[in-house]
C-alpha cells in the first residue's frame, strides 16, 4: 500500500520524460525504418539486417540497418536515464522536499526500491515497448527485403540498458551532496568507462555483462549512500 | 479553533496577552482577571472558563492558564472545586496578607509621587482618587 | 509510553571542519510544548534532522520515542509528525492528491474531518495545486497534513518563518489543540520569541551548536535578571558576582545582567559594594535571550560615548 503510493508518485513525476522518450523514439524510429524501406533507399550492395557474424554489433556504420536505429536508441535511452536520475535524486534535494519524502512510515529501503522500480518500469514501458514494436514492424515480411536477425533485437536492448547505466550514475551523483567532487564525478566517469567498454565488445553477451556489472556496482553504491544518510 | 461555530462564552471577560511584555504571560492573565473582578465584571460565584477553553481562545499554553488560576487562588480571588471548575470567591472570605498590602502601598506611592510632581495639591489628589474609585466600581 | 520523548547523548555533527551541532545532551519530557531557540545558524535545523534520522551524526546518538534515530522503525515514524523548514511540498501535486499520498501512510489514524475543517477554515480547495499557492497557504497545507494523522510527537522546524501574524497564530493554535490531547508533545524551533513565550512549557537554547539551556520557560524567565544599582559616589569598576552575563556602567550606576543569581545573594553583594540602592528589573524574553546568547565581553554593535 505504502510502497505503491511512493511508486505511483515516482512514476507520475517521471511521466513527462517517459512520454517524451516514447514519442521521440516512436516518431524518429518509424521515420528511420520507413526511409530505409523506400525502394530508392535500399542499397542492395549491403545486407539490410545481416544475420552473419561478420557484422560487428556496434559498428555504427551503414553496414547494418541498425546503425541509425542504434544511435537513436542510445541517445533516447541516455537522455531518459539522465532525466529520470536527475528527477528522482536531484530535484527533491534542491527543492527542499527531501525531508518530506524520506520521513515516511516505510523502511528506507522501500523508498529506494520504489524509485529504482519506477525507473525500470519507465524504461521498459516506453523505450522497451517501442523498440519491440519497431522490431516487429521491421520483421513483417513486406517491409524489409531481408527480415532482421533475432540478434538485432538484443543489440537494441543493449542500447536501452546503457540508458540505465547513465540513470544509475546520475542517481549516485545526486546522492552525494557531501564531498561532492569525489562522488559526483566518480559516478559519471564510471558510467562513461562502462559505456566505452561496452561499445568495444565483440560479443553481445560480453556487452551485456559489462553493462550489468556497471549497473550492479553503481546500485550498490547508491544503496549504501541512501541508507547511510550522509546527506 | 478550526470549528465553524465559535462560542465565546467568557461572560464579557476580556483578556489581552502581550507576549513581548516584561511580565510573564500567566501574570498578565491573572492580573487582568483580577481587574475584571475588581471592576465587578465578574461577581462572586461566577465560573471562570475551563482552562482548556481559555487556553484555546487566547492561544496560550493550558499550563499557563492553570498557573494564572493558581495565582488567583493563592490571592484568594478564586476557588477551585474539584470536578466542577474555578469560581470567583466570596469577597468576604478574601484575605489580604502583608505582602499584598506592601505592593498596594508601593503602587500608591508611585501614583502620589507622579501627582505631586505634576503640581497637584493634596486635596486635588484625594478628589481625583475618589472620583476614579467611584467610576471604577460603577462600571 | 516512554516518559522521555526525545533524548540525545553527545550528539555531534561536523560538516567538513565546521561543527554544526556540538555534543548536545538533551532530554525532553512527554506532554510539553518545547521551544527550540537559537540565533541564525545555531544548529537547530541540523539537530532536528539528526534526531529524525535524516542525517547521520559524526559522534553521539539520539532517540525519539525510545527508539534510536538511525533505526526509527516505520511504526515509530508513523507516530511522529514533521513539518520541514520552508514547508516544502511536491509542487506538481494538488492538495487532494497530496492528501491521498500522505493518507496512504496513516490509514487508521487519519482524521479526515479535521483535515477538511482546516482546509475550509483556510479557504483552500483540494483542487488547487501546490505550485499555485502562496508561502502562507503552503504553510497552512503543511500544518493540516501534519495534524491530521494525530501525531504523538510533532516536530516543526521554524514553521512560522516569513509568515504573517494570522498564520503564525494558526500554527500556535494547532500546537495547543494537539497538546490538549493526552500524551502529545510538540517541539518547534523559532526566532519569534513572542510565539515561544505564548505557548511553550519548556525552552531549549542552542548557541553555536552547543546546548545553552534546557529548562522550563518559567525557570529561564526567572533566572535571567537585570539589576540596576545606584551608588552615592562613583560606581566601582571592578567587582565580582556569580552569574554575571553583562555589565553596563555609567558614572554612578551599574546595570548588571545576571543569570541564576538568587535575590539574597544580590542583596548581600549590593551591601558589600556599598550600593545606595538597587532594583531587580523584570526583562522580557527577547532581551533575556539576547543577553544570554551575546558573545562574551564584546561591546555593543554601535559605538557609544562612555558616560
């Protein structure tokens, strides 16, 4: 009951950003895919959604149809991650409502998990859903010369999860009002490193691993700081 | 305080608190009630408002009101009947002790000094005092 | 029911090298209205945040309703009402939405009638959004949200800062309403000593993070005294008396501010220094507070000629 009340509040607060991300992704994604299916635009010298292994997953060049989509997904995910991280962990502080939020008859862990759950839901429901829709659209036979490989679907998710890394970094930065130069920069630098590592992975599974390890480390830090009340 | 209907049944009692004053709040309350008794606005047997009611009305701590009533009781101006309330006492039963007379004398001296400094004659002062007492008790 | 609603042992908080709260040893009994006073930056807000478990102390500990501040259980938090500094509320919510949110945490103890009555009294509608309210109106909503759950312990951090006299009065009335119910305690920090005098049973004075006084209001009022002493010849330049806070001297007069010195001792001392006459003058709370927290042996702010 109480957890839901906080979850509802967190979701409602991030709603404008979630809606914006959904709209941007939907519109630009559709346009991007649509453009690529116009007969004039199809370059038959290149495979559209190559299922073979010699197309590197994150090769942001024209060799994969995912190129444009990948960039779009990454940008929107990072944008939403940043927006939500700031909305959940910075705004309360500067607006002075931190005390009102945190002095509640719930365990402190529940408050944090409500925030993190809201972020996860936001990502899945907006970007995740739209990506699934776009992928389904691309998979329908008449739309594409060669239907996309299943692997592309997961590649898209790597970009989406990258957004969660940025979210975690922004959250951690927001929680470090004391000694701010160390922890704020640490979070952001760490996220940058993780994304960097991710981009250079050959295998999808390693890319996911890099991201999940990154998120895990950041979330552990977030939980510690949040429960330690150093702010 | 947030009731829509506010019943003020203080029997014409008018007590004003000035928090910035030198005198503690309970002294102010006690003094003003005793003035009301002296003026006859409250007569013997009248019931003072319950502590909580007066506290809520004046927006002061109930303990302060209780203190004020206590002070009045010590001065013999009121009597508390357990379970019933606080009532103005019978003037015949009031006792003034030496300390009360001292304060009275002191204050009279202050007034007399003032009057004489203004150039009033002895007779003028007595006349003035008489007029004021009559006016006060007639109210 | 615990008899002490709030206690702290050596509660200390450092922000970097600055000490905000310095070894605070506090004990507040149940059933009183306690006024927390102190100059700007004395550490009142930090102390309150520490006691509510919103900040981690550097040294020491504190307890609210018998439970350690760092481990306040949800059940205990439900019994504690908290009005934050500046009455900060979620700006995007409407009053009704905010009520729903707050109410979700106090299902059984929420007084719906009281909340509705208060809103009606203040002339506010549940549809209004917080961001469209003035400071005063937001404060009123804040008060209603804090009183409706009928808290056992109400802690208000400078609730009347910047508010007009009418709203200040409403806050005081709210505290009095609360205190008349059994077992309730209210604690509020304030700069407005008139308010503190009106409603407080106890006064806690904090100066530069340190506890300077924790007693009943009456004790404080009776302790800080001003004594005007007149001399036939020149007033002495050197003398000693316990509890001397401040001293002003003119040719034939001394004006002393004493703390905790009883009248007999003053009498004796007056005879010893050969005073012609002396008078103990009652001070008002604001003057008492100023004298009490004045920096030691510093003169007045503006220069005056020695008489």
